[in-house]
């Protein structure tokens, strides 16, 4: 509070940048109807991106689903890793 951020009141909301649920006091209004992490409260691992294909997925054996730190399609290469570790 007091830092000039427009934020939702109470509960949790989805960070549209990292695709993670965050407490309402850790996000700010992105100006387009979504919310993003405040600059002083970014998700841990938010800078990590999927840089390579998942060899287990290619073999039909990946059990991590969306939490896998490797890409399951070419379109996922360069996308943020969704590891669910927000502070």
C-alpha cells in the first residue's frame, strides 16, 4: 500500500505475465482488465523460460504437465516456466 499501485481488494488473482495465482496485495492493474506482479513483488522464477523441448513428452512419458520446465510444443519455446513458486 501507499506505492501508487491500483490493485484488487482481497483474495487471489491471476498474474497475466507469469500465469500464476497471486495474493491481491502482490499485483497491480495492468490497464487492460488483467493484473500483473508489482515490480517489488515479482514471481520467483519469473524470468525463466522454456528453452528446449521435453524429451519425456516427445516419448509420451512426461508426468509434469503444465508445471514442466521444458516445452511440450514449438510454440512453448520462449514462454515463461510455470512452476507455481510465487513469493
